[in-house]
């Protein structure tokens, strides 16, 4: 996911959320509008020792 192209959810009361991830981070999406929940992006703690 490219951080420059993110559209954030603006729903007042989302009925539910679901999580997605890629190689570097995970985030929550609104089930109603399918947009990213603001402040839900979390980066994996990847150190050279792990890989």
C-alpha cells in the first residue's frame, strides 16, 4: 500500500472493520466504505536479525 494514495474512512459509525497487511505493515479497513481506518496503520518491526 502506498501511503500517498490512502483514502481514509469518514463513516460516523462503522458497522465493522477487517484487517489487511502487506510485507511492511498492517491496517484496518471499514466494512461499510472499504477505506482505511485512520491511525490504524502499524509497521512490522523488521530488523536485519529477523531476515
